[in-house]
């Protein structure tokens, strides 16, 4: 039965056998073997059976063709027909085995999406260097903010047992170009750096290596105290630096191509250099020195906010990091969240993008839907990724977040995109079929941040279901508006962080009694009798001053602030006139309603697809859509009831009809 295990790697049409497929690989490396095996899994080549040649640019026959391969770099590929000794051959090539592997997956994608076998001309090079999943997996198997079962890593049976599922995980990632994985939670335990866990990580690295995937670990900054028995973890203490160097050398003895460390420091209770009155650069550079001789890197997170700091939480990362621009070692990349607060259904882009020209910045997206309805709500995140990546920083002409991330603005070569994984041990990996699309879209957009959300959704739908417009069109139509629907029924018009406390599931805009003020939803929406929204202009927290002067000028005025971000930047009167002519209050009510209505329309579209989709995947999705509709209504009704208790206004006529 279809249970979603195969993800988008379904090679089912045409349903013939692949016995006639001729594949020749030049060289016998694990990566070329993986490429050949992948092609052999498919049924695509039976009828015409061209010879497929997997070979790198250094192969004598390939070199003789004098193809312009240099520009492909060390991960790009070229797939197309060539004539070799009078024989028409489908050549899959690149400068490295990894290029050939990515080319093999591109070939499969071409055929899975209905491309013809006769005309093939696929060339691509990734625009971003580090395309990395962040697993928030704890060593006890619990995944923080994970909604797809326990951790995929079975620490109990590693390193001896290498579950074949680890290989399937690597295949799925390689198919979308992901080339790194951080195995453990950023809320890290020092134990992950002990010898037994290094051996377990090494076993996973062995499985992933042929697929071009490097392993990284989250490092707990206080590990020298906890594991090394030192009195301090002060990054400027020579003993501390020596401990990290020795630890790093130990890791590289087991994992020669270890990628490096990811660090969450001085945030939400995690230890860090600030505990010793050192800067984040001091901390990052100390670790960077330890991994540098091995070619490793440090991904240092900018997600910081301190308990003692009364500053607007949205400002704290910039306040702390902007002055450190130019102070980081060359193998450090600062990892900046999507959103100055925290992965909300919609946040304006983070003000650090464009503000630290001397420092490579990678973006961190959350693929798991902590704030967007967990596993059950259907929310395709492609449009959210694209919206952020396409945001104009207005620092230099034409500068977008994507161009900061891909290094083109400041000519950085260390570039990256991280995605907090939504993967667990569920049969379907991600908790639902449509959640798989978010994993897929993350990988594809990390490879090329300029790919649009819709083309990526089309690929995914064709591969996941079937390449028929009768299926792809409605599925893509459902997906494309789904994230906006979540924004509408949860956080319309720039609201944020109004979710219930702790787990973040369901509405909680009334919550006001948590011990840290900046955890309370009332801190974010600031609704009162007069109006609603967080004033981030000069009369408020002045967070807008962290953007470029040109953008800050726009955001200073509610009239020139995009309405979708209005309440993020301004405290606005309930009766303010919106572009639609409605009052703010009527607009809000209309948005909540529209979100609920969208879910109802997705259910109708899905119902119509019943005859075209296998029953297991159809039924699970249909059930989840019913849950989503019930909960969208809950969000709307609970939120409106609360706002009405604050503003005393009635529901405007013609809106919020009970569904
Ligand atoms: O989004 C918040 C989450 C925490 C998470 C933290 C972070 C890993 O609620 O669960 O901790 O952000 O990104 O560090």
C-alpha cells in the first residue's frame, strides 16, 4: 500500500521493467555506485533503453568532448546526449562524483515530471554552498518541535546497526541537493561529544558520505566543564581552547570529513561566551580555530535574546551581532533565523540581512511547523521561503535576502541555508504527505533560491502523485494559498506569537501571566481599547531603525508599510481605514474568515481528487484537512472573542458567518 515512505522518489511510470537499461559507470566509487543504483530503481528507460554513461569530466571520453564543464564547479551537473564512438549516449557528468549523482537525480526528476527521454538538456550548479538540515533531535529520541515521531537516529543500536532507512534518508536528501546534516538539537547535551556518540555519528557519516552529505554536530558551549572537568568554558582561556582542539581532533579521527559545529549560545538558557563577558565572535572564533586545520566550519546562531534584557525581542540579535561585523574568523558563518522573533507564519525579513556585509550570513528556515499547525495543518512553505528570499533589503540597489544568502552581494564564498527538519520515524517521514513538500522545497530552494514556489510545487506534486495536469493543477492550487490561509486564521495583518504557550498549538492571545514578559502573547499584540499592534517606530521600540534608511523610512509610516506587516510595525486604531475601504477591525475579521474559507475550499478540491489518488494517502490527508478546518474555526472564533473583549466592537455585518 502507498504509505508515503517513498516520498517523491516514486519511479512508477511507465510501469514496465528496467531490465533493458544499460548503465555504464566510469570508475567504481561509492558515489557513482549510488547514482547507478538509483537509476536502476526506476522503470523509465525500458522502452528506448539508451546507454547512460555516468562519468566525471576527467574521464578520457568526456574530456575529448570538450564540453564547457568548468563552470559547473564541484557540485554542478550536465545531463544530455552526446555521440561516443558512433553511439548516441546519454551522458550524466560533472566535475566530481557528486555532480554525477546530482545529475542522475535531475534526470530522474525530469522523467518523473513527464519530461521526454528524447530531448534532455539539464545543466545546473548550486548557488548556495551549505545546504543543511538541522535536526532538533535529542539523544533520548525526542525531537524538539518534531511532529513526525521519534528521532530517526536510533542511538541505542548505533554504531553497529546501520538501519537501511539511513540510506533512504540520504537518497532523499541527495535528490534535492542537501549536502549537510546536523544530527543533534541546538539545545545540545555535552554527551553528544563523548567517544560513544562520536562513534555513532561516524557510522551515520559513513552511510551518508556516498550521497555527498556531511555530518555536523551541535556543540554545547560548556562541554569543557561538563566533559573536561575544567573550571570554565571561557573562550579566551588557553585550556578551554586546547580542550576544544583535542576534542575536535578526536572527532576528525573518526569522521575525516566532519563538517563542523553548530552553536546556540546565550539564548534561552544555553551557555555561551557572554557568561564570561566575551563576545559571540570570541566564542565562534575559538571553535573555528579548532576545526580550521581540518577544513571545518562553525555555524554560529544569531538567535539570541536575554532574560535580563528589556529591549524589544525583535531587536536583540541585531544589537548583539551588528557590532561584530568583520570580527569573525573566515570559517565562521552566522546563522540568522527567518524572522527577528521566531519562525512565525509571517515575519518581515530579519534586519541582519544586509547589515553585516563583512560576515557570511546563512538563513535558517523552520521546515517543521512549530507555529503553523504542527503536522496536521496543510501549509506549503514554498511561498514563505520565496517571500523572505525575495525581500528587498534596500541596502544596495537590487539587493535581496537571496543575494545576501547566496553571497553575490558581498562576494562571500562561504554561503548557506539551514532548515530545521520535520523528519521523524513516521512511515511517511514528515507526519503527512504534504509536509514532505516542505522538506522538498527547502532543498530545492537551497540549491537555487530564485526557483519559484509554484514550479517547485509542480515538480513535487508530479513526482509525489503523478505527472498529470488533472492532479498537478489542483494539488498545486491547494498548496499555493495554503500558507497564506494559515496567516489569515492565525496571525493576520502582521500579528505574531499569539499561539498558546509552550507547545504553540492553537490560539492564546489572552495569555499574560508567564514569567518572562517576552513570552506572553499580550507583549506582541498590545491590543487595547484604542487599537492593536506593536509600535516599532521611534515612538515605540524603534526596531525599524535596524533596517536600511530607505526601508526604515517606508516602515515609519503606516500608510507606506505593507498591510500584511502592519501590526508588526505599528499600533493601529481599530477604525483605521484599510486599502480595501474597510476598517482595520472589519479587515481582520474578514481575514480570519478568509483563512477558514480557504481550508474549506482545500477540502472540496481534495474530495474531487479522490478517484485519482491512492486511498491510504488520500484518506490521511482528507482526515487532516477536516482537523484543520475545525481548528481554523477555533483559531478564528477564539481570537475574535478575545479581541472583542478588548475592543468592545461587534462583528461587522456580513463577516464571520459560522461555517
Ligand atoms: O522556536 C524556538 C523554539 C525552541 C527552539 C528555539 C531555537 C531549539 O520554540 O524550541 O529551541 O526556538 O530556535 O533555538
